[in-house]
């Protein structure tokens, strides 16, 4: 759920995040990463993304960013946020 009063910015409710973490702990599951889209820009974390990702969800979590500047050809890139810097990570999709 977006707690921002803006259609251009998204922030996760900290209480909801804690509830999900507790449910995952109880189920014995682990979080691997996150994804979000950029509707009008490339699949590169913005300065705001880097600040939020690094503050709340730094390593070992990966961040999939989907760029939808060209909706017919979405771009998917994977990043780690380390020490306030974005580091791209290669990935492979297998079936």
C-alpha cells in the first residue's frame, strides 16, 4: 500500500512492512528482493530510489527496476544498492 499522497512517488507503510516480515519469519521464508517500475524513464534507480532502497533495503536484497518509457519494449535491470551507490547485477531468466 502506498502511503504517499502522490501518484508519482511510492512509499511502503512501515507497520505493514513489519507485519509482512513477521509473517515471513513465522512461515520460515526469506525475502530475496523487490521490484518497481519507472513509467517514463529507463530502468535505472533514481537518486530517490537509491536513498530509499539503501536506507531500508540494502544488501543482500536485489532490486528489479522495470523501465516503461517504451511500453512495447519494457526494460528490466537488476541492481544492488551498496554504500549509497547503485551496482548493476546480471541476471538470467530460465524456464
